[in-house]
């Protein structure tokens, strides 16, 4: 599903070489969540797109990285030293960047990747995704931020963002710039052509 008014958007084909995925450090209760992570990993490997992610071997994060590596792809982890010391880092990654803080981790992930995708997860995944969408709103980057809505997991998020638009807390163009897809391959095929808002979100007092 792609929603969009063309008024404030730019549509340009981009070559995405690295995709940053935010996903749960848990597995979730449904088999579909693991299956989607496996499929996405497989498609990334087949497409020659490197994975950038949190570097863990736990939950969907580990499933995704394993799938990329088994498929012959590249998996790049970015992890704060404090988490590496808890021995949850994946030990077979193409590359593991060890940073000093969660803030440095997010900044490096944004630098490395050409696009971002949210898979099912909890607060950690949501926080990371909301931050990259916020940075898009502020014009700090021009990289697509999309959602893989596995088993309708993010229907509630879509309802919340529609409510935020209706209540005047979110500009429709930013909501519409987020592609929401159920199928990993379809999501990947749309990544490089996503329409992104051209204007920053700054709202003048007159507009309010
Ligand atoms: P959550 O969705 O709350 O499970 O958090 C997952 C997200 O937060 C991932 O994208 C990671 O960047 C980060 N995160 C949470 N837990 C861990 C962990 N045990 N190891 C590495 N990163 C984690």
C-alpha cells in the first residue's frame, strides 16, 4: 500500500546499497514474524543489498542476520560496547561496529544506510524508527523510512498515525511518505522509488 499526494513530494529513483532494519530482540509469538525476517534476509542477499542492523544474535535480529549470511549477503552490525559485553553480539557478521553509546549507534546506522525498514518489535524498534522518521521530517536526511506490516502487526500504528493527522499533530505528507507493505519483496522493490516530502516540517505560527 502506498499512500501519497504529490504536492510536496520528490520522487527519484535511488540505488539502495545498504538497508537498515529495526526489529525485535524477541521472536514474537507468531511464526510469521520469523518467516518474514528470513524472507527479507534472503531478498537482501539476492539483491546485493547489505543489511545494517543492531548487531545482536537474539530474536528477530539474529534470524534476519543469519538469513542474510546464509544467502551469501553482507550483514553489518552496529552495537554499543555495553551490549557487546553482555555477549549478545552476533559472532559471524561481515562487520561489527562497536560504538560507545546508543546515540552513536543510531547516528552511524543513519550514515551507513540508504533506507530504513521497521519490522515487528517493541520499544527499541519503535524508538529507532520514530527517530529516523523524525530526522526525515527535519530534513536531516532524505532516505526512505518504511514499514513491513507482518501479520497486521502495525495496523494499530497506522491507526495511531491517522489519528495524529486528523488531530493536527502530524502532517499528512510525512505519514504518506512511509510505505507500508506486507510482503518483503514488494517492499524492497519500492524502496528506491519512494516519494519523500521535499519541505521541512517547520510550521509557522500563521499556519497553526
Ligand atoms: P525491541 O524492539 O525493544 O526488542 O528492541 C530492538 C531494537 O533495539 C533493535 O533494533 C536494537 O537496535 C535495539 N536492541 C534492543 N535489545 C537489544 C539487544 N539485546 N541487543 C542489541 N540491540 C538491541
